[in-house]
């Protein structure tokens, strides 16, 4: 077979063949791996839902729906049903008020609106400070634990803002953001107010975040 001459057209032809071959290989790999990845994500989501809701016998992922929060956003809600009756929900919530940006959580409530559990899915908070939120707000120490609290009478707020939840030490901004995500989740589920800067329905005071990102607070 005669060797192709080293010319611009031949180089372009070779490059095109290589790119097409690489594209075909990548497409094949994607086709093979996409289904296992999707199944893995679905399994992880199902596990997270089970961790934050009462026992259920339906398929919350299949029965999921969107609900509007009081600030006009919409969140995905996974209903947990038992014997044809809704016993709770898991809410896929988030907030962009974090010190490091967006915080994503999944929050579980029972049918009465009591907070059952939560799991932090994503964050970029400071390691050793804001990152403590995964366990801080479920620890039975002082006023840290929010599990078992009912949001029917108003939002969860840190003590610095007149609430009854102890903020993470040196991470008030992260704590406010985390509770905002919890409040937004309940807002979508039950329609309560979760807006920062709105009148706190528990204290009657207007909550305004004037804290700067500096000093000993995150």
C-alpha cells in the first residue's frame, strides 16, 4: 500500500479519521456506562429518601412532584406513602446563602410537619467550620439539635437572630444558610414563609443579615 504523502489535505484527512474514531469510541463507552451511572444515582437518592422519611411502601421517586416556595422558587418533593396514606415527604432543597456558595440538602418531614432528619448533599463551606453542619444540627447538645422540631409555628433561626437554634461555632453565615434551606423545604411542603429579610413569624422581628464575611465568623 502506497504511503500517503505528507501534505495538508492528507493531514486533515488523517485528523478527521482519528477524531471520528475517537468520537465513536466515546459514544460507545457513554452508552455502556450511562445506564449503570443512572442506576447508581437512583439508588443513592432512594437511600437518602429512606434516611429522612418514615417507612413507606410506594415509590417516592416515581411519585415526585414540584411545589412552589414562598420566595417563588420550586423544589422537588418525594412523597412517602404507607398503605395509601401519606406519612411524610423528602424535600430536595437548597440555598445560595452559604459562605462558600450553594448548599444542597434533602430534608424529611412527617405528615404533621415535624422535621425527621436531613442530609447535606453538597456544599463548599470551610472544612472544620461550616462543614460541621452535617452533624452539628442533629447533636443533642445545648440548642443544636433541630430534629423533632415542628415548623408549624415559624421558621428555624439562629439564636443571634432571636431564634432558638445554636449556630455552628464561628460559622454563623453557614448556620443561617443551612436553616434557610430547611425553612425553604418546609415552605414548599406546607407553604410557610422562609424568606430572609422577611418578618420572622416566631419573634415578629425583621431578620436582616448584616454580618460581614470576616473576623471569627464564616
